[in-house]
């Protein structure tokens, strides 16, 4: 039923102004619009709504990946984002290379980073 419908991704933010700079300038997503409820971006035909949760008093970012991108080359993407100030995460017990890239059992190469609200995002070379 929903297999042919377009997907909309949601990411929470407590600071829309800071989130807009990060998603638009740092990550390079196309800014579409802004209203009191969300910032809207577009990435390869997918709508990403960065929802304003500033009124949610006990908001805490999820302790797992909430949004990710498939990339051609994980190391080059990590290098490019690092130059823009993105810090990549390291996780205990996971063997990550000097770029912070982990080789998964499936062969996918994954690196994680956080947005200004602490949401965990990823890049994956499949």
C-alpha cells in the first residue's frame, strides 16, 4: 500500500536556526521552506522535515542512528564533512579505521556523526 508512496524523513531540533545552518550549509541539503513547525529540506527527492521540538521540555536525542545517506565513498565523504567541521563518532567495541569508518559484516562501510541537537546521523558506502 505505501510501497509506491514517497517517504518523508523527520529529524527533531530544539534550535531551528542552528539546524538550518547545519543541514543547509554544512551538509549541503537543498532548503525548501520554513514554518513554525519545521524546516523542510530535499535530498535526492526525499523530503526531510527538521521538526521544531523546542517546546518539548524533556527532549533527548535517540541513542541510535535516525537518518543516514548512502554514499559512493565513505572515506572521501568523511574527509569532506570533516573539513566542514563535522566530528565523527567512535564507539567502544567497534573496530573503526582512522576515518571512523566501520566495516560491517555485510560489507557496508559506515561512519556516524551528530547534528547540533545530538541526533546520530550516518553515511554508508554499500
